[in-house]
């Protein structure tokens, strides 16, 4: 794992709560950055395929501030770190990794989730993350395969997914992620150009 992507306070917090969140796995941008080393990421996004009682989780985590709660979901802040916990019944396809006492979803599963997230409302960091995977780890076709495999039973509208990959309006005014040497020479215009240039390749990969 690429420890340098996670600020010290995030690692410190993980050590405090790891033993209380065994049923969850870490995914999201931090889960991906730990494996790619492409950017700094401090938020912790946890998922569980098993249901949980939100009130019980609040007692275990003991957050400094609760942002929102609902059945199967908790968003909060503890020690300056934003945490999210979500019941998510779509199973992982790849073996998890173990880091700092927590399970971490494999990058293949995380990038699949990132594409789904882009189809719902893509943040700038989500486009950066998918771009980084394709540049550093796997081909566009393989990334598309991971997405199709993970969500094969989810009845997603693939035409909408495809359109979302070149829809940047919501992301334009967001700050760029803090990039590490692996991606330091890349800018937002290059990321957008990559998706626009490859939209036909994504179409072939998603609809073959």
C-alpha cells in the first residue's frame, strides 16, 4: 500500500476505530489511492454487504459531528476526518487487501464503482481516478470489463453511463486533487480530452 497518500491524522484515526468496524471494507478515493499512489486522499468511505444498525455504529465510532444518518448509512466527522459508512449489497468481485487493520477493496472493484459514481454525478476526482487507473494499471477495455462484471445484475442504463463519461459540467468548478509524482504532469484539460477522445472506445467496450 502507498502510505504516503494518506495524511497522518487519517492513519491515526484508523488505528483507533479499526477494531470496531470489522464488517466494513474501505473503498472510494482513499482505497484506490492507497493502491495506485496517484493522489492525496483523506476521506474514508466504508461499505458493508451486511446490514447494520446506525445507532450502534454511532456508539462505536463516537464521531465529533454527525453530518447525516439514515437506515444503513452514516456520514460524520471524527478528528477532522470525514467518514462515511454505507450498507451496499452489491458484492465485491476481487479479494480484499488488509491495511492498518481494515479491509480495502481491490482497485478493480473500486474503479468499477467510480464509473458508476460518474454516471450518478461525477466529481472531478472521480474522473481523475478512472483516468489514473487506465494510465497506470489497466486498459480501457479491462476497466470496462470490471464495471460490467460488478454491476451485471444492476440494470444500469449503459447509454446513460456512456454519456456521463463526457459530461463535465458538475465537475468543472471543483478543485483539482492533490496529485503525487505518478500523475503530477497531468492537468484537468488532459483528463477531459482523454474521455472525449475515447468515448467511442468506451462505447465498444461497454456494448460488445
